[in-house]
């Protein structure tokens, strides 16, 4: 795409459900998507999972404390409804989420199986549906503004028919499908750059043999999910050894991203920016420093922005409480480097 799209989204008849998730955003709002409903508050059950259930709110509070944005300048998404989820998910899969034991398996919190499903829907799945709506909205904002960040999402272990690894909805597949389905946006190809420590097997299953979606995945090959069938969908696969450190990692990311963008020119780049690569994260088992993560994000945004490829970033995995501050510092660094900014106001 030579220029970023600035026009309004037209009604293409794709589905009236898109009116719920795609709506006009004032130009004075940042294309950074978040709302308080992202955070999981589950009467203490969230403490049974290694994931920081307030991670997303902590990122926002750090950015707010640095006066980059506030409640009035953040973009607030709507909840993805059943009609929206059916763009990708089967009705059988969505119905399976009405069983508490299914959700307990996906969330990896066994005691959830004993709770009434209406509580699980309200206290766990509803926040995930808001984050999914945020990813879909951020995709459209990236096309309009050149970039967008969802402070959430990145559920890369969920496919159309199966969830897992704390991922109940296939937000990456949904984001891309919504863009492809709206003819007014003229988005015909996408690149997924997945730099979470874990293989993104969910969307890989969804886009198997799909030549319009290019997948670059850099992951620790010795941890979950080790899905060898899904790996067949990856065009640029970089398997890391445990405890890989900054220099080797950043060199691999930059070199392979350059190679990928040379061989495939996407209409949008979907960046799954997991921070479970951080040293000390026991689920990621890599040894990347905080500065390494900040530099990584800078490289990805720089490569996309210099080619004028719209980029949408999802925060994905990260299981240490310190990752919230690192993500916020990375966003601030992107701003300081001129890689993200609000559009300049035009004179009347």
C-alpha cells in the first residue's frame, strides 16, 4: 500500500456486526486500544495462574503516569459478540465454552471446572471478548492511521475450532479476516510476525496453505506447544535454543524480518509482541533483557514504518509482573523514536 488509508469505513454489506466493532475514532484519540474491562478479576482464582491478570491495566497506568495518554485519549473497543466470533469460530467451538471444564482447560486453571459457567462467562470470557474486539478494532485503525497497538490480545494458541494456552478466542485470525472481508479497505495480504516465546499454532492452523498470509515465527522450540503440524504453515521459522540472549536474538529477528519483507510485501503487518522472552520468565525459558525487548519492538516498527506498511501490535504473553512496565517503556520509546505519533492537526 503506497499510502495509509484515511477514508471512512463504508458499509459493504459484509455484516452489520462490524458496526459494533468498527466505528469512527476521533483524530485526537491515540490508535492505542484499551479499556478497563480487559482485566480479569475472579475472586482470587486469577492468582492460580502465572499470568498477571492486571497486566493490561498496569500498562495503561504506566503510560498514563508518563502523560502519553489518558482515559480521554485512549481508544475504547466494544466486546466481540457471538455474530462477530462466528466470522472465524464454529458454533460448536463457541458452544463448548459453555462448559466450565472446557474453559478450565483453556485457561489452565483446573479449579474453574467447579464454578458455574455464568460466572466464568462474566469474569473471564467477557474480558477476553473485549480484548478480541480490541484486536479487531486495532487492525482497522492500523490501516487508517499507519499503526495501532492493542494493550491486550495476541491469543495465538487459539484456532477456529480449538482454544488452549490461555487463549479462548482466535483474535489474530479474526483481525485478519475482518480486514479481508471489507472490500472498502482493499487489504488482500497480511504478514504475521510472532515474537512471543511460544509457537503461534492457533492462527497457523487457520492459515495453513493460505498464500495471502505470510507467517514469521521466532520461538523457543523446546516449550509448549511443539505443534509440528502447525509449523508447516510457517514461511519463516526461527527456532531458538533455551536461554538465548540479546545479541543473538536481535540479530536473528532483524535478519529474518528483513528477509521476510523482501520476499513478501503485505498490506498489513500483525505483530504479536509477547514479552515472555524476558530473562527469568519460567514459561518462556529465554534470556532477553528489558532493553532487548524494547530494541526488538523498535526494529519491527522501524522495518514496517520505513516501508509504509501498516502495523498493528498485540501484547500477547508475558508472565512476570515486570513486563507491564517494559511494554509501557517500549511504547514510550517508539514515541520518542518518532515511530508512533498522533496525526498533526490540520488548520481549519
